[in-house]
C-alpha cells in the first residue's frame, strides 16, 4: 500500500514500512476492525526524514569534523606497516547515515560520496596513508612523524618552554659522577 511517500508492506505475520507518525493511530484503528487478522501493537524503529540531496550534504558538512575524527580513529593501526583493507568509507557512511524518504532502499549515495570525498582529501593532506598490500589496497592514519608533527614543541629545552622575545634559560653543565670511594 502506498500513499505519497508512505509505504506499508504486507507480510504474512506483520506489516512494516515507512509511515508518517500522524497516520499511525488512524491506521491502527482501521486495522483493528479487520476480521481476518489482529493488530496487537505498533513499533517504531527508525526515523526517515524528507530531506533533499542538497540538505543531506549540508548536514554531513556540518558534521565534517566529527566524521573526520571518526575516520582517523577507525583507520589508526598499531604499526605503520599495517593497513586496513576493509571498505572503510562504506562503514563510515553507514555510521553517519541520514535516513531519508527519497532513499528508503538505503543506498546512501550522498553519504557514500561525501565520505569518499572527505577521505580523498585526508589522503591528499597526508592525514591518511594508502598502500598496496597482499590483500589489496589498504589505508591507515598517518603517524605524527609522517605528518611532520614532533612530539615536543621546537622551543622546548630541558623541560622549559621559552616565549618569543625572552632569553632562553641558561644551559646547565652536565652532572658529573663522583669517583668511587677507595676500598680498604
């Protein structure tokens, strides 16, 4: 049964589909009058929104930093010679999927495209690294060294951070070991 963008699928033991919440009560009342079956209860599982491709892309752009952080976390490996060969972009797009009335079959074309473009940008910026592995093309998060980030600020010396325009702390002479005491 279809009415506008609403669909109700009839299965042998249940009905399911995408309905406007405002119509659920009236549909339940109509189904309760049937004599061939009984309607015991109605469950709502997912929310679908009436959102265009442009609107969906705008919402994903608003979450760009969160999605980027998620990608970098999911692509992090313990060693720099390990790569993830799973379809990361598809998993990320599923995680941030916006269910839309115009995409009831959940192909998520806009989300997949957005994440793929974002990951391409991260590869170009050096935040992600890709390589050919024995299992196919792999990807991982770049290490700080690969990104050119040092662990300590350049102006840090002996645990002290110098401010611009201020003299750096005087260098301490290295500590000398005491000679061993003569044994008797």
